[in-house]
């Protein structure tokens, strides 16, 4: 093993030990979680990961405004989603399978955007359906066929968190629910939505943590990729 840990599947940068072997273990490279990191460190981590995986798109999430600026300067071709506060560098994978991101309201947009960019970086196609919350359920019923056609659904909602349960009762597509911290005072920063989703009366609803669009996107992309792989020729 070399001093920097390369042969062990990681690269020691001094301020971080970059997991360069994750792609071999899981099929997907490590992702840079930008919260709390300096712009310089964020760019350094992205450079290390793109060097280790030149054929893969590498994702950074929860970026500060300074980090977004630094990433764009270092990687002029980076795909940046300012709503999500995320960026991806490197070649876009050929999509396999389809994920539909369903958002209850426009206030949930940043979590839905994080999920969508994650899905693309992790190798699945993505389709967005926004602003179809249960307060106007006719909007959801109008897109039922789009939901049914997906290989996996990511359903994002705050307030009382009812949307995943309703969607789960309309279609039999694998569904991961994402509670958001959107809501008035007694929503407790998304806890009300989280508990509602965990107690969904629709079977088959799995739930991420509050505002975790990234985790939902990874799960959904993996489901979609495997579904596409098993489709008859």
C-alpha cells in the first residue's frame, strides 16, 4: 500500500480521505457532501474523484454560493443546479430506466431538484412532475399515467406529508417518499411529514430522512437501472 492509501481504495488528501473504491463496491462513485466544507476543499475533492473516475459523472451536494462559484471556475462544463445547490462534473451517463420525481408544491422544489440531479448522475433517466399536492388532487389524477410509466417514483412533500400515501394508492410503482421541512409551526421542521409517511396506509412506501433528496435519488436510480436491465429484449 502506498503512503497516500491509493492501493487501499482511498486517497489521502490531508484534509480528507477520498473513497476511490466505492464505485467498484457499489457501482457508484463517492459523492461530495458540500455542507461545512470550504470551496477549496470541495473543488479538491471533485478533482480527486474525477481523476479516479474519468468515465463517470461525479456529484457534489449542499454547496454554498462560494463553492458553486469555485466549482464553475474549476470545471467550466459542470452542470450546476442552483435550486438544488448541487453540481455534477464529468460525462453524463447514458440513462437506463426512468425515475419520476413528484413534488407536492413549489416550496419543495430544492429537494426535488437535488433528487433529480442525483438520479441523472447515478445513471437513470428522470422526469419531473411538480406542484401536484393533495390540496388540489385533480392535478395528481391528471398525471396518473406518467406515474405508472416510471420504474421508480420519488415523492416529495412537506406540510402533512400526505402525497406519498395517495400516490401509493394510485399506482403500484416502487416509491420512495421524502418529507421536507416545509410547513407552518407545528410541522416541527418536517417531523410531521416524516411521521405521516412512516405511517402511510398505502403499502410499499419507503421513507428517507427529512429533506434527503440525494438519498432518495440514489435509491430510485438503482431501482430504475436494475428494472431496465431485466426488461426483455
